[in-house]
C-alpha cells in the first residue's frame, strides 16, 4: 500500500491573527526567509539563509512557524515543495503590513 502525502494545513484567511504573523516575522532567520521568498516563489530546499550549518529540524521549524501563522504557503511537489508568500490573504486581513515589514527589513 502506497503512502499518500497530503498538503500541509494552512490557516484560512479569516483565521489569520496579527500576533501570530508578527511573532513569525520577529525572528531574523524567518524574516530573511520571507524576504527571499518575496522575490518570487522558492523551492522548499532554498528557504535558508544561514547556510549548511542549520539542521533539517531547524529549517523545518522555521517553515512551520511561517506556515502556521499564515505568512507563507507550502505546496507539495513530489519530494520537495514550493514556498510563496500569502500576499492576498495578508493584505486583506492586515492592509499594508507585509509590505511595511519587508520594506523596513530591506533598509536594515
């Protein structure tokens, strides 16, 4: 019997909470990852800014926090995946927030 892999759960737009989004973006590694994804969708393996020293579990945790907060979407693609920012959902719930955070992060 083959094991079926399903997509990871993502919060619905109406379930996004400002405190969760801000917490997810408060960590420098997670923020750097989101900044890189903002340039265009990324392959799952690309979402790390610290290099090879970061363990798989740390990378997984980084992505899980961002996904569960509703900041990113992870689409399964075979053994990998594709990461993208949930711009429309974030903008609908918190107008201007993601643009402001990413703009401020780019200046530092």
